[in-house]
């Protein structure tokens, strides 16, 4: 009789353990699914980051190009101002001579 009670208690404990293991397996499967989703999300973020890095490099190149062009325009404008000033003096001189 004592052996039957002990056997029943052991069976109950084993059933509890089986239920807990099954529950843990479900949780582990759920975690694996979430990790897979996170990996896919990370890959998408990496692709976007690569695109941002590429665009940043393009923008830096564009900025350098624009800076060179603006500097060239400034030099040309300075020359135009000098020539215009010279022309103004010449026009005033011609008016005075007349």
C-alpha cells in the first residue's frame, strides 16, 4: 500500500515536470520566433544604415564641389566689381572732359 502511494506521488511529480517542460518548450519556441524577427529587423536596419552612409558620402562630395564653384564665383565677382569700378571712373572722366 505504501508503495502504491509513493508510485502515485512520483507519477504526479513526473506529470508536473512534463507539463512544465512542455510549457518551457513553447516559451523557447516563442523566443526563437522573436529572435528570428529581431534578426530580420536588424538586417533591414543595416541596409538602411548602409544607404545613409552612401548618401552622406555623396552629400560630402556634392558639398566640396559646390564650395569650389562658390569660391570661383566669388573670385569672378571680385573681378567684375573691379572692372565696374574702373568703368565708372572712366565714364565720369569722359563726362567731365565733355
